[in-house]
C-alpha cells in the first residue's frame, strides 16, 4: 500500500507530464505567430541594413519563409475565420490541467512546473545540433 507522499508524488509526475504534453501542443501552434512577429522585425532590419547590396535574393527567400510560416500558423489555428475546435480544446485542456495542478499541489507548484518547462525547452534549443 502506498503512503500519502507516494500518491502525491505520482500525481505530481502525472500532472507534470500532462502539462508538458498539452503545453507543447499549444506551443507548436502559437510559436508560429510569435516567430512571425520576430521574423518581420528582423526582415525590416535586414532591408534597412542591406539596401544597396546584392542580398536581394536572400531577403526574398526570407520573406517567402515568413509568409509560409504565417500561412501554416493560420491553418493550424483558424478555420473559416474562427478558431479551430482542436485549438480551442488544447487551450481549454491546458487551463484545466493548470487548475488541477493548483488543486492538487498548490499555486507555487504550478509556477515551478511552468519554470521547469521553460528551462527544458531552452535546454533543448541550446543542446540541439545542426545535421
């Protein structure tokens, strides 16, 4: 028979996993929009710095890349100018998981889990290698 501490630890691990999987699903969609915002700023900077250079084809490729990313993001999030049902479900699911974490473990645990997630995602980026 498990004691209360073991049960709490099992719930905590499950909630961490559930939060991570839901947050990754949402981030996969939302990052398209945040990246496009940053990309547009970078594009503007490139255009101002490389006005009189032969980098025009690279700038056009970057513009095409941004347009494709934006189109992909819109397709993941919207359908007929409305939020897609699966997008709304992911958002609601993440909020419900956050509420369950607060109920089971407390608000401080939710903040800790969010921080651990950000650390994990940043470490993935910094640890990735070009092939």
